[in-house]
């Protein structure tokens, strides 16, 4: 991770430190605090190869943190043959 000082330095020099990736919108839970609608008709799942490419490119830019957000992440299935 990184501290506040590094975060301020990154902000001031337009440098990337963290990204958030939404892997899917599917969810089988009904958590009160969550914005996701479980059982929705429009389930979207990110392509695994695209996620790999985004993380790889972010790493080249000096990324320190990747946060996975979205629906229930344990329901994310790999959409790649690799």
C-alpha cells in the first residue's frame, strides 16, 4: 500500500496509485448496504482478458493497489480459456 504523503505526491504529479475494477453486476445476496440489485435481468460480467490487460497497463504506470468492486465477486467466472 501507500501512505498519505505518497498519495499527495501522486495527486500533485498526476500519477496513478490505485484503480477500482468492477468484475460483474451479478449477486445472489440482498445486503442492505449495497447498491447492487440481486437477481437483475441485466447481469454484466467483465472479460477476464480485458481485466488482465488493464491491471498490467496500470502496473506499468506504477499502480500500488487494485480494489475489486461490483456484484458478489465470488460469482465472477473467468471468461478466458487461459
